[in-house]
C-alpha cells in the first residue's frame, strides 16, 4: 500500500520566471525532481551523492538511478513570489524501476502533475539492475509506517 504523500515548500524566485513573472515550464520539472523525488527519498534515509551513487543511511548500496520516463501536465501557471508546495508519492516499486507521482500545488489548486520513472543501474557497468533489497525494504517500510502526509 503506497499512499505516503510528502509535501515540500517552494517559493518562486525571480530567476525561475520569464520577464512577465511567469514560471518557466522547465522549473516545474526541476522542482519535481530535486524537491519532490529526492526529498521523499531523503525522508526514507536514502540519499544520492555528488556522483549519483545511492546511499542508505550513509552507506553505499552499489546502485544509481537514471531517468527512464518523465511526463508533465500543466494546468495553471505559477508566478513570481508564489508560495507553493510539491506533493510527492511513490507510485510503484518494480523489479528494476521506481515511479513517482508529483503535484505542484498552490493551496488546494493543482498547477501541474508529473510522473517520473527511474531505473536502477550498476554505476560502473552502466547496466540495469534489480532494486537492491535493502532499498526496496526501506521504501516499503517508510511508506507503510508513514501513512499520512508530512
């Protein structure tokens, strides 16, 4: 049962916007990736270092993740100085991949929805691998034990 939803704040900065103060569409993807996906993983004790290597409680796991698929649907624009939230949830844990569903929210209004799928790889061989069991179990435990919004 993967229903854990984490929320993370975002304040729109001027550099996120075009000259009219409207957020560039690419910023949504950056926020979903960096703030949504990776902060959800961090809350579960899973981090990614500067080389892209995944660590569990600070210990290297022998795995990395690469993006396989991204989709984003835009509903309404965000503007300079808006106070927003990213809502992230783990949608599916597969054999070699993990999928996330993300929303950009302004209050109760959904500004955009995205889905990201990452494939786990051996960073030295650059080949796909099964999700390491310790990562899989940590995510399942985190999602099961934290069955409410953060």
